[in-house]
């Protein structure tokens, strides 16, 4: 062992009174195991002591909490009735077993519900790996959490990460943009809120989830697909120049403005030190100084695309005011009254938070302090910008109400550190209106004018804020984009100028009379990652529909136009569905966005099915979406039938109830929908509807075997783990999940 490591261990021992070797992974909370890293950073302590973001007398407690492992936090996912079933199983079975348990003479602390999260759907626990391994009951609880996390019924999500979606106040009709969405836990929350009414298969709203990292987009897809929603689209763009989308409305193409925007920007992450231990040794103030400009550009772009009356939540997992209040203050100052910082104090009762601060300083990584922009030497002007400081006008600062920002400190409720602010858009942003027209020759002007007429109104016209004659040319005259990721010269100029004005007042033509407006050259957005298959919508007279329509007796109102496939040529292997609103977005923006994934799979080709009259079988992912339109091949089943289907290796028809058996015998071979309808008069049975898809083949309802999870009010947790190459699946929307594995064993856990 080197001298440096020995010195570090000696220092750690002196600090906490224990040998470094005693602080092993077993004594850490879930997700920890970095005890060998020294959790000290003198610059960090100096910085936050000076800024006084921690109440007086609490700094030592704050630092002690930062050094402790972060508790494991789980959120019950899924739609309302199914989430309640999982919660019932957790509370009445697993949590009760844990709360009366003692390990090595020590009473186990039972998981606790987060007091501020609605309906007890979020819980946290300090159980460590070491304790989990010492008790069979705890091991069983841990296996349950692991299996349910894999299947999507439970999400491991940090507590403070759950706050921004709640503050957005989502309604089913809202059009939502998640600007920096990966890995997707917040996106999942947004989708769940969109589907708050389970009787509506296609909510009017949708979620467009974006991330600039192509690889992380696929992680985002994985998270979102577990909810099987036809109202989610994952796109891959730089959030700071998110393309302005068009939609068709009343025969005209208009700009798409979002009702809700989640702006969870990239940050230095010093609020995550409890789980990201590397931050302790890497933290420096230069991280925040480098990120401030990007955070401001992303927020500006979000506000430009927010509808008047809309709501944008800005959040970071940083405690640094340069990334937090400085960004909010800059947005409010440049908006000239178009924005209001909302008071969200009453929205999450039970959540402890500190009000935003109104005075702060900027420090370099060398430890030099600057109180305002005037003190910054010219040599530092490229690293430190005016927008990093609080406004100097006391009245203007007071009117901003920065105290309405919310900073969550780790020691108050045993969480990570976090910052969140809610912005309301009262009118259109001012900077687009103020741009003079860029110079152009006659041929360019006429070409762009024709394109603008075809493209529809610009932002200010659409928001009713500026007459057409006063509309800025850079925004109003937007020619068609030549490729899927290339902004037009005019749009690029407008975006660059808007961001420049928002981040540096000296560049505003309205305030700087000597300034000459000259838009910068346009930049191409470069494509990274895989080239995605196309999204091809079917026509109503597509030959694929008649056999499907006849076989399943689809209702006349089935939205054929919402069905798409991923190929232009050859046989269609899979059919997907999106909502009418997302179809509108896709059709009108195919050349201006890079779509990674959208829609939910509803049918898959089954060549053997042609002899039965339909070459497509139902896909379990789409059962929830399709069920309202299917009028044939439906069987009503009981709870006992559900148990048979989920536990029997070969659930023959004869093993089902007489009622279900008689219904099945009347049907030809092919896909069948099995429907369990809850009985409100029998609370001991599951109170959520369950829709399963199966495929009849000779005498069995399943071709082979399935791997499923179900939760019943009888408190039996059935976990079947078998080999599958089957058409029998279960429904994630109905609180019953399917995964395929190569094992051939069946495990059943009974209460």
C-alpha cells in the first residue's frame, strides 16, 4: 500500500473513530460501497459555508448527512388501480413481516412512506446488504423488490427526482416536453399522470422525451416501453436547439407549443454526493461556471416552445446558486414580465425545503471571490459571465420573488440535494419580437417568404402577441428543413440571437443602439448513433386491415390511421399504434426530428395464423390499447382462472372454470383476449382489471410456457419462471408482467 493511501486511511480513522477496513460495503446502504474514498473536499465546505445556503448552526449536520449513504427509495409505478394492488401487497405482506423483525438483537427499521408523495406510492428504507443477507424474510423481501423492479412494477428512483413531475400538475390533455429525459424515471412519471383515467386508451396529450445522447435514448426507450403507452415519443436532439415542430390544425400548419415542459438540465451534481462518491474528489466551482451557459440556453429554448399559460419546471441536482437562482434570475430579468416564478409551497405538503437565496457570490476554482460583475477582471470574462451574479437593481430583485425557488437539503429529510423552480408563462418571450430583419437579397427573400407562407405562423403570431407585419423575419420566414437534423438558416439565426440576448444583455439590439444585427452562419445538427427504421402510417384501405377487422370484429370507430409499421417494403412484421396527436406530430415533422421510438406494438405477424383467417396475432403490449375496440374472441375469466393461467405449465381448457371453458370451445384457433373484471363487492379479490392475451392451439390455451408476476389480495405472490417461445403473455398495464428467460424451473412463493 502506498504512503498516500495509508495517510488517507489514517485521516479517515481520525475523522470517524473507526478503522477504514471496518467501513466495508456491507455496512453501506443499497447502491453504496465506496468507503475507501475520502469524503472530504475543503473547497466545497469553504464555498457553501460562505454562501450560507444552510441554516445557521446546521452546517455540520449537513456535512454529516452528505457523507452518509443515500437510502434506497422505491416508487410504485403503473396506472392507478394496478399501483394500488402492488401497494396493498407491499404493506400487508412484506412491510408487516419486516417491521417486527430483529437481526442480531437489533430491531429492523421498517420502510417508511415519503410523507410528501401522494397516495403512499413512494417509500424509502435504510436496510443494508449485510442485514438483508442475515434474515430469510428480508432476503425474500429483497427478491421481491428485485423481481418487481425488473418487471416494471417498481422503480428505483431517488426521492428528490420524483419532485419535478409532481410540480408540473399534469392533466391527460397536456402536450408535454421532457427536454433532458434520460434515463427516464421522470418520464415514466409523466406518462403515468397522462394515463390517470384508465378508461381512456388514447389521452389527448402526449409526452415527447428528448435526450442529446444517442445511447442514453435507448435506456430511455426501455424505461418508457414498460408502460406500453401510445402517447410517448423518444427523440434525439441537443436540447439547447430543440427543433420547433409543426402540427396541422383546422387545415393549417401551426407551431407546436407545449402545455408543460420539464427542464431537468445537466448539472455539476454536487447534490448527489451521497450516491456518486466520485463527486467528492472531482468537485470544483469551475464545473458550475462551465455549465451555466448551457443550462441557460436549454431553459431559454424550453420557454420559447412553452405555450402562453403553460408551466415549466427547471431543476438541477446541484446546490450551487450559479446553476440555480442565477439561471432563474436571468430568465426572469430578460423576460420583461412574460414569466412569473410560481409559489409551489402548498403543492407538496410534508416536503421540507429552503427558500431560494437572493444574494450570492462567484468563486473560482483557485478560491478567489467576486461579489459582482464589475469586480471580474477582463482575463476572466470568458469563464465568468454577468448572468452568474444576482441582479443589482434591488426593486427588480424583490419583484422576482426568488425565495419561491425550492432547495432541498440532504439532512432535512434524509435525501439527496436538489433545486427546483416553477415558471409560468404569462405572455410571449420578448426577444424574438425585437429582432430587426436580417439583410437578404431579393431571391432569398422571395424563396423564404413562400416557404413561410406554407409553414404557417411564427411564434408571436400563434400566441397573438405580435401582428404579422411586426413579426421577426428570422422566425416568420422559416423554409422547409432540407434534412432531418438541419435547422434552417433563419431559424438558426433566430435561435442563436435569442440565446445571446437571453444570456448577455449587451447583445440586445433594443438596449444597445450601436449594435448591428447580423445573424451568425447556420450550423448543421450532426447525426449520431444508429439510423432508425422509418415510421410508415397505413392507409384506411391497406390490405392488411380486412382480415384483422373480420377476425377480431373491430368496432367501426377503430382508428386505422393511427396504425404504423417500420418498413416501406416487404411484409409488415409488426404493427404499432400511436395517438392521433402524436400521428399529427410525426407526419408534419418527419424531416426535422430524429425519432428513436414511438407507439406501442399491437399486432405481430404469425404466418401459421393465415390458415385461421388472420396472419397477425395480438401483442400483449397493446392489449390495453386495443381492448376497447375488440368485440370478438373475448373470454371472461375468474380469479381462479387467472391463477391457473399464471401457475400451470400447461393450462388446458379443462383446468379452467366451466364458464371460461364453454366460451373457449366456441372459438376457432388463434388469438384470444382473457378478461378479468374486478368485483367491487368482494374486496379480497384484485380490484384492478386484468386483460391477458393467449393463443389457442389444439387443446391448450398456451403454446408453451410463460414467466409472469401477479399480485392478488389473497397475499399470494406467484412467480413463474419458465422457458418461453409462446403467444401467451401477460399485461403490464394490468399489473401482470411478462419476461422471457431460458430457465425451465417454476418457483411459487405463498404467503
